[in-house]
C-alpha cells in the first residue's frame, strides 16, 4: 500500500481505532492509496467524488469537509507533481462532538503507533520509535536525494524533522562522496543537529565527520571580537595578513584529525584550538575540507560568500546536498544581506573624520549636497522617494570626475581611499563612518535590476534623519543559482506554507521540486480553532466602535479559558486602542511595549509561569514581535491565543515596489499573495503556533478577523489551524465546553 491517499493525495496515517492497524486518510477517512474505501471495498471513487466546482477544480468531500484538488493532476503521477490542496470552507462540528473531543483528550495516544518501520527508516535512523508523519517525511527526503531533486516541506512542530532529514542525506552523502550542508539562520539551532548526528553515528556504528562552524567574530577568543562588526572584520583581515594576530601564526593541520575524530560542537573546536594557540575559525574551515557534514549559517551558500567558501573548501556545488532548516526565514535573510542604508549623519561624520584629505572632504560634501537637494525638492520634512539607480550612480560618478580639488578620480578609487584612511585612523571602539560610506558606495556599484534605491525621512523626524537606502526585492537572484547547481536540497520549516510559494520566490525549478505538507503529530483534539467574524482591523472599519467590540470579545472569551491567554495585535497602535476597552478583564494584564529589553521580555515569561496557576494572565503583544515568534511557551504556558486582525505591512515605498515586482514576475494573483498576503498570514501562523508546543498541550485559538473566512486567506492556514464552527453554541460556550 502506498503512503498517499488515492483520493486527495494526503499522507495516509496509521489508524488503530478499529482494533486493527491500518492506513487512514486524515481528510477523507478510511480510504487506501488507490482511493478505495477501506470499510467498503466495493466503493467506487468516481461515484463518491462526483461533485464539481467551477473552473479547473474538482470538489471532493470526505468526513464532512470539502476540499478542492487541482483537476487533471494525479497526485503521484510524477515524483515532482505539486500536491497543493486548498480548503474552501471551515469545518462544522456539533456541540456533542466537541464534548467528545474533551473526553478523548484525556486518553493517551496508542503507543504502538510509534513503532518503527525499520525497512523504510533506513540504516541510520537513530531512534527506536518513529513518530506519526516522520516516516513519510523521511521517505520523501530519501526519494529527493536519490533523484537529485528539491523537497519543500512544511513539517509541523513535533515531527522530528532533524533526524528524519539527516539520516537519509548523510547515508547518501557518505555512499556517494558528497557533503551535507546543514544550514540554519541562528546558532541556537546547532546543538540539536550535533546531538542528532551523534545519535545517528552511534546507531549506525559509522563515523560521521562533522564540523560545526559559526561566524569568525563569534568564534574569535581575542578582545577585538567585542568591537563592532565592521571594525572587527577589518582588523581580523589585516592582522591575519600581516602576521600580528598571535593565533594566526600556526596552521591548524596538526589539529584536524583530533577535531574530526569526534562529533564536536563549535565550543569544543574552540577549546581545542585555543589550547594550541590556533585561530578556532581557521581550524573549523580547514577541518571542513574533509567533512561529511558542515553545520553552518545560511550565508555560506546564499550570499556573495558562496564562491569563496566553496573554493576554500575545495567542494563542488554539484556534490553538495543542502538542508535548509527554518527555511521560511531564507527569503528575508537573503534580502537583508543584499540591502543597506546610509544615514546622512554618517556621511557628515565621515566628512569630519576625513581630516587631511581635502579632496575626500570635498567629494563627500558634494555627495551630501546632492542628496540634500533631492530631498528638499522632493520630500520636504518627511516621506520617501525612489531614485533612478542608473542616474543616481552616474551623478555620483560625476562628482568624482569634477576634479576641482585634488584632480579627478573614479568611484572605485575613492572607495579604496576611504578604506585606506579608515585603516590608519579608525577608532576601534565604534563603527567607522568612513568604512560605512565605503561599504555603501561599494554596494551601489553592484545594484541589480531587482534592487530599489530610495531616500527616506521617517515621519516627523525632519531632514536630519534622512537616509539613502537600497533594498533587494528578489532573493531568487541569489538562491536560484545555488539550488540549480547543487545535487539536491531539503527545505523544511513548521511554517513553510504553502511550500510552492517558497519554491517560486527562491527560484527553484518546478521540474526538480516536490512540495509536501505533513499533518501535525499532535492530537487534533487538543486544539480548538474558532473564528470570530464580527471583528476586523480593515482600515475603513477601524474606530472606537470596532475597538470597543474587540475589547469586549477578548474579555468575554478570555474569561472562559483557564490559565494564560495571549492576544496578538497587528500593531502597537491597535494594541493600545483596544486596551482601553478591556473593562472587567478577570485576568492579570501584561502588555508588551515597543521599548522592552530582552531581559524585560524574559521577565514576561517568568510572570506567565507564576500567574498561570492563579487565574492566569492576559498578555497583549504584537504579531511579528519577539513574544509572538521567538518564544517557546513550554508546558502549556498558553491555554488560549487570540489573533486580532490581519497584520498587513503598513504602506511604504518598499512594500509597493515588492508588490509591483512580484506581480510582474508571477502574475497579479500570485504576486499579491507572495508579496502582501503571505507575509501577513505567516505572522498569524507564527503567533497561533505559540499555543501548542508538545503532544500534551491543549489550547483554544481564536482568529478574530472576518476576512479570514475568505478562501484567499483561509488557504494559507495549515490543517492544524483549520477553524471549526461549533453548531448550536456561541464561541464562549464552545470554549468552556472544550476545557
Ligand atoms: S584570525 Fe582568528 S583569532 Fe585572529 S582575529 Fe581573526 S578570528 Fe580572531
């Protein structure tokens, strides 16, 4: 029997409810991989799924839920066929069913559902048990590396994606002389990768040569590593070249064997290196030439560093398997690296610091004058204006050609001169303005078609806060060639939804990619997702009346939830407007402030733990902030999450430019979804995902926004956030009944 439902293409799950072990589709119920009903072998799929919806979509129905499946595409007709499934509606359940959900919640999962199918999991899988969904993901990873393709996987929390992605890829890499790049956006993701590889090695009895590496500055044990980044980079480069770094005198060759003997994390590589007076980063890079797995940052292969890194390692991209963890962060990370800004203040400081260099001062004065002239003419005291890239760069070049003082020079020479002066006169305690100007001008020289260049004066701040900035709109320009050249790539995240969108944005060829969404392994009955459709943050409907209703609904619903409730708003401004109407709230109020430090945010978590037992707190925070994305609310710290509104990005030149660029590139509808709707929906997914962090957590999620009933938004919600409508009950009654 195959792993996928022959009717809707979903992954089949093991089902034990009838006493036997058998496959069941989470959407269509007991059907097999050929689409036949398991309870009734004579079932004819064609007759059962005869409903048709307009256009090129077929409607099929199972378990009372209606889905639309792309017409004419057999889910398994091609290994690279997309299997996107769009929900067209919310599910309706009856009140008594909700009561049953409550009873089921106290039952334990059947432990035999965790039994491992050893033949499929492979030789290296490190655990005795395989989790629901994990096996399917692992099989997809294996198929992907075997075929040399790409897997875009929306893998919910709890599936165990690290082990399932690493075991088949490492097996393939060792057998075929390849290297696995396990790439993350944060160093905090590295320890779990190291632990998993240790387990894989123990389990298989195979030596897996692994190197864990982070940035030079983080690994450097010298005092200069405390300096600002550009200063550190500059000094490190200079001192390693001229021999004045005491740790760069000795090559790390003698250490490499020792580093690769065990699976060492970055701290241990540091300890070993420092004990021999060797630069830790150099040791790690040298060891990486012989490694099977390199755990590193996205930047290694998704920035301008790629060619330098690969040639330094002596590694061909075509022999590299990439695993991109938390891959939903990749587009923004690439964009961030390709973007820069230069405040007018820095230009002026650079002019002041360029003492002695009269022509440098003169040229910097001319650039300042030119920028101020445009700003005064076009902006006044606030606002943004897009600049023509070619014209602006040629105007700047013209400044250097003037030759009134010190003779004419070109832009490249000017940049070198700034760097030279900076080298001689920089103050080590701070970012050097001369270097910042050089860096920005250098960036201007490599602007691509997908960059926008603009001047900006933030609202109410006046011309002194003027900035010149450029921003990349198309991460695919950097990631596309990397994916094209690699052997295969696994992109995984709990919020890679819809996966096809990430494939498009990152420039991954449709022919080589498969897109998968796996069901959450946590019991569905542990979460109740509701929609409050009388509330909206739509701009035209904002006002005291709407804020009052929102406040009343929050108080009324939160009162039915035992424990803590988090309410996430689209902005601080709406948060404060609604806060005025939280009259009679039975819970202790905790409010996130824009200026909160990291320590203060940690204190919020401590407070939630303390207050949880005594009636609970009502925490007000914003979507996109660290309380809605970075925090793991362990041990059922949140029993309720209320999402208020749709957090669309406020209008800005950059947002408009991105929308227009994507509409041109992907067509109007997809362009709007990718540039405008998805970023807002992702913030909702992140915030809602704070509620259920483990198998035993239980929570209610209320989506307070009428627009979320529309299919164009609803389709971005994965299965585990599928809202239900409880017949014959108010939201308050449903919430009370659930608990
Ligand atoms: S070469 Fe290594 S030890 Fe020396 S400054 Fe650079 S990172 Fe630090």
